[in-house]
């Protein structure tokens, strides 16, 4: 009788977000990367497929030469293969075709240079799959991808059938697909190695052509929770079955001992075994990602249904067809993610414009200098395509403010290179001042961008006439890298009602206008639980003035709305104007308007208006150490005409000067999100909101100045 056997390829993924803290990377190295690579190195009979994002591979090469040398030795003795992918770990679905190819080729070139390996496989960031992938992966000369088995199940393919490989096609191009085994993902390293071996024994066959792919983040094998102790410390592994032996060496040894388990790389399996057949897979990611991306209220319901069906053995056939959302919806769920993404597309469009101009140059020396700088700008854009800050699931993601800051830093740096190239090509050293009407956020509504040598201002007339990005270009610093306190599915509704978890009604953008009772407390403004008395807070403004001079830009916005006067139980019409002027280093804001007094006499109107206040949101973000601006992390009231804050880490100051007799006071409070991270639930700093409040008259005119240095 033929003994049963099965192929068991191991795939380990090494990644760190662009701009992550050095101490975090070093900790991951000590707890996971180093012991995992050394365990592989010491078990030469174990074959593995490894993936490194480009920035972490650079880090290994530059700072850990001994580890890099062991990887080279394993590759030279045929023990490992290294697969490719996007250099800075982008989500392919949301970056342009040219960038997909460029990022993949950049990583392929580094792998070939350092390890002399032919790159055949493609890593899919967050395992996001869309049906058009085969064509561009073929163009990048990659032969296979690794995709979660739930993608297959959702098309009607049984779990048993996912123990084989398949091909799929797009535009006549095919690519091999390896299904990732979900059961193995949940077993390792959380259960003793005996559970993995027993499962492999269950699914092994006499034909011996089945394949069960185990894929894991390297961080899962040492960084998450107590996994370092479980995976590598003698005596702290699982007691049952493993007798305290560390998980990783124990797993490797069990594979070696059980000859019916065949260790193999994915490329070798592909060469030895044809695909089972042709499949077409829907847009998908791993099961949890499809939950996390859903709108909060829908996600709560979806999770309940999925958990119920997953545990119900009688409904497994129904469970396999349960699908959630797909990755692109994060750009809707979090406007801040969409902002970063659409800025990236905008900046790269400017760079392409520069490339076209450079192509026409006759001066070859100048052309060579420009082409070198163009490559630098492209690399800044590629870094800004790193996926981590664009979404949120089990880890901080978009809530990690320093990662968002890194995205903006790279994009603003790319813009500065573009500005420099423009001057080199045109030989025009004049200062920059532009007003650009554009649907930046791709929501069919017109935005305005003011660009100068000092600032970029991004203005949304349709969303309250607000400023949603303020870049200080000398330091590549976005002062509006704030994040709204969004409601998440893991937030308790009861705690939200009790103000134990704070959520915002509107995005935390600059110049959002609020009207409220004069007795409204600073705490009510902070919690966003005050009673709004107007419909201006998210009103649509029209552009009534758009003037650009050599050193000055002026935008004037206008809308009409109503203010509720509770004291006299009536509402009055109001015309509201906002004027935004950039003049050299200053940003000058004027807010003025008039209240229709036809319903009340002058005395009644004055008395009614005296009972209300107008607040103007001026949120800002400092990326430095919050301990250095700790005084801003409390609710505070200010009675003076000036507010000044300093980010000592970056030697950057932000100043607001009120130039109006109608000023009442200023309130500031921190924007703190309650967020799930890899360290559990945490309060995360997302910025500061300054709210100058003003008295209102029948005719009112308010002016203040913003300055960044």
C-alpha cells in the first residue's frame, strides 16, 4: 500500500512600514527576524519561500550583514527562494500601471543583485487580489502569486479542491495561483505543532500531489503578544504535545522526522506539478480584511453573522459564500486615506508633466541632471504608496499619525523636487504662486489648491468651505495631518453615549464654522456634543473670487444658510463669506457676513445674537514628541489675541493672531482617538483643535492670521 504524503511549503513575509521607528524595527529583528532566519539556517533540510519588502531588505543589508550573509548561504545551497513584489509594499489595485511595474522591477533587481536568484513569485500586499492582476504581473515577468483559499471558496470551489494549484487569466495572460491554507494560518503558532502535523496527516493522499501552503508574517512568529517565548524559548513552548519545546524548531524537526511531509519551495512545486485547472477569482483579500473595510454599522452586523456561521457545522456551505467588502473602500471609509492617495496621484501627474518637458531639452548635460532628480522624485512617490497608513484593521494603520506624516513628507519632498525641476527647465527663478481648480478627491466636486514657495493649501468649497491640507514646504510638513475621531465597530455605543469614547460628527478640517449657545462649555466643544444652531457646519460654498498675483493668492467663498435663535424661537437667514489670502509667509483669513433682520427689530436682533457664538475650527498637527507640547493635550481656554505653539522636535512654530473686536475667547483641546492597535486599545494623539469664538452682529467681519515658521 502506498504511504500517504503531502507537500508543505513554508512562506514567511518580512515587512515594516516606510518610516517606522528604528526601535520598533530593531525589536522585531531581535524577537522574530533573527531567530527565524537562524532557525531556518540551522535546519538545512527545510525549504522555505521568503518575501522581504524593499525597505526592510535594505535595512538588513545595511545594518545586519551577518543575517544577510546567512540568507545568501541558504539561497546558494538551494534551501530558499525569495519572491518579489512592490518595493515599498503598495496595494497594486490603487496605484497606476506604470508604478506597479516600476516597483516590482526595483525589488526584483535588488534580489538579483544581492542573492543572485531568479524571482518568479509575486507577493500581494495584504493579499489583495483583483481579476486584472495577471496581465501586469506577466509584464513584470512574474509567474505565480499566493492567494487566500477563501477567494476560491467564494466561487464554489470546495476546501478539498483548494489543496491544489490553479491558473487564472486576464487579457490572454495567465499566472499560477497557490491557495493559502486558512486552517494552518489559525493553527500556527497558537496551537502545538502536533495539531499542524495531525491536520497534514488528515489531508495527505496516496497520490501525494496535494499542497498545503503555510504563510505567515515573520512578526507573527516572535513579535505578536507572547509569540517570541512560544516560538523560540526552551521551556516556554506549548506544553501539550510539544513539552515546552519552542514552536519553530519543533515544527521544523517534525517536518524532517515525518518523511511523508515534503518540504519544498513554491517554484519547485510549480515546475514539478501542473495546475489543476483554470479559475477566475473575484476581488478579494483575507477574510478579516473583508470585515474591517466595511462601514462601521454594517461591519458590526456582518461580524455577528460571520462568527455565527463559522461555528455552525450545519451551515458551512453557506459560510463559504459569505463575503464582505474589498480594499478600495478604505478610501471612502477614511477621507484622510483618500486625501493621501489622491495627493499621490496629483503629485505624480505633475512629475509626468516635468518628464514631458525634459524630453524636449537639447542640452544633454542639463537633461542628465534633470533625469537624476526625476528618479529621486519617483522614489519619493513610491515610498508614499506604502499601504500601511491607508487602512485600519487589527493594527493602528491610518490611526498611526507618524506613518501618515511620513506619506506627506515624501509627497511634499517630491513636489519640492518638481518645483526645482520646473525652474531648471524654464530657467525662470521667479517665486511660485498658483491657484489650481481640480477635483482632487475624485468625488465630482471642485477643490482648490493654492501653491506657493512656502505653502500648499487644499480647499474644499463643497465640504463647509474648509481647508483640508496645509503643507509647510520648507520642512515638508503637513500641519493638517489630523485624523477625525471616527466611530469604529469595536467602540462600545454605551461608552460613546457617556463620552468615554469620543467621536466626531464631521471631519477635522480647518475653517469649519460652528454656531452655538454662548454658555456652551469647552468640554462640549471637545466632545462634539454641543447643540449646533446653524447649517453652515458642512454647507456647500460657491467660489466668488479667485485672484492670483505674483506674491499673493486670494480665494473668496460664499454660501447662504440659517441660524437658529433659540431665545426668540425663530431662525434667520445669513450670508456667510470666507476669504483666504496667502501673502508671502502669512495666511490671512476673513470671515464676514450679514444676518437678515426682517423678522426682528434691531433691539430684538441684538439681544438674540448676544446669546450665540460663532466658533472657527483651526486644527493642527505636530509630529514631534507630545511630551514637548504636553500643555496642549488638555482642554484650555485663552483670553488673549494670540496663540502660539512650538514643535521643538522640528523647530516649527504655528501662530494664530486674532485681528477682530468681536473675539470672545479661544478654546483648545486635543484630538484623541480610541484605537485598537497591536498593543491593545490605546488613546492615540491625532492633533490639536483650536477654536477661536466670536460674538455675532447683524453685520460681522472677523479677521485672523496664521503663520508657520
